[in-house]
């Protein structure tokens, strides 16, 4: 259905989750939960359709697994069950006498303190809009760690990079949160570089530009990550005042064996992940 309101056109669709109610059905709560899962699958399969719940359905099982991740992530946020790692980044030119950079990376610690990699939980966090909470956790704990031994960190690294999600860039309260963290910790603005992906920028171009301009004015730096993996436009490089451009790995992965990858590469820095958990002692 389409209608107009205040000179704008709106499209309305419907997604339906259908659950048979039979003698073998369980409780009302179970029925409603099944209907909710079926409705989400209807949305995922293109919307404007009816999806019928069936036991042992792979799509429903996948959705159920994602919902379990939501609960685990919420507990992790409540219990501080995340950990920060760092990845040093050094110049390939041995003649350049400059301190390296470091990129901060998040990991999840499960109930047995085993490390869970971000590719396992970040997709669910993005789907269910938990990324702003996770980004806040990273910033708050990273700033606190850095301030505990600031002189040592500054002797080894000139810059620490922190990844931000598109959901955080679209959050109008996020800029004030970041500024408050700088004020409360007294961390130097010049020590932080925020990494944002090309896709996140395109989806939140107005907020992204304001966020970048405000923090660069105070001394932060910015990196445009995964450039080339989406609907790339070099016009964004003209309109966004970023300091670093990180080309998507698909263009340079075969740099040692493929002439095309070698010729396309414009990156001047390479990182090797440090496998130690990041703490004031590491």
C-alpha cells in the first residue's frame, strides 16, 4: 500500500508468520515465539509474504541461533565479558623512524573464558542493533586502559585505531558520548583514530561528516576502512576529511603472487595481530 503524507510517499508492506495450532502444540508462549520467528524469516526472505512455521526448519533454526546470540551479548555487556586485543601496524619502510600504530580489536569471552572471534557474534549484534552498546563499551574500556599507563603506550605507539559501526554513526547521541569520554578521562584526542567503513559512511553521510569534522577539529584522526568492497565512489574521498584509506583485502590479498593485486595496492602499512590479551601489562 502506498500513501502520501506531507509531500512524501510511503510504502507499507506486511510480513506474516503462520503457526498451526494443533493438539501437539505446546504452551501459548511457545506458539507466540514460533510465530515471531516465522515472521522474522518472512522479512528475511523478501517481505510481503507468509512464512509457515515447521519443526526442523533450517531458516528458523538459524534465526533461533541469532536470538540466542542476542541474549549472550546482552549478558556480556552486563558482565563485562568482552576483551580488547591490539594489532600493531608498522611501516614497511625500515628507514622511516616513526612509532607504529595499533588497531584495537574486540573479542568475546564465553562462560569458560574461551575467546570467541568477532565474526561469530558481530553479525547478530548488527542485525539486532546492539552495535551502539558494544561500540560504547569498547570506547569506555579502551580509554580507561590507555590512561592507566599512558606514558608507556605513547612511547610505543603514536596512534590507536578504534572501529565504529554504521549504527553508532547514525545515533545522534553518540558524538556527545565520545566527547564526554574524552573529557572524563583527559585522554589526548591526538592518540585516537576512528575507523569507519565505506558502507557505514554512505548510509549515514550527514551524521558521519559532522562526527568526523567535530573530532578532527579537536585532534582525532580518521580512517576509511574496507574501501572498494561496496558501491565505491572517489567523490567520498573529496567530501570526507579522512586521514587514512584502507583498501579492501580483496584487491590486495594476492599481492605476493598476482601482478594485478600488486599493481592495485596503494597501502603503505601492514599489520600483524598480537595474540596477547590487551591489558595495562601487555
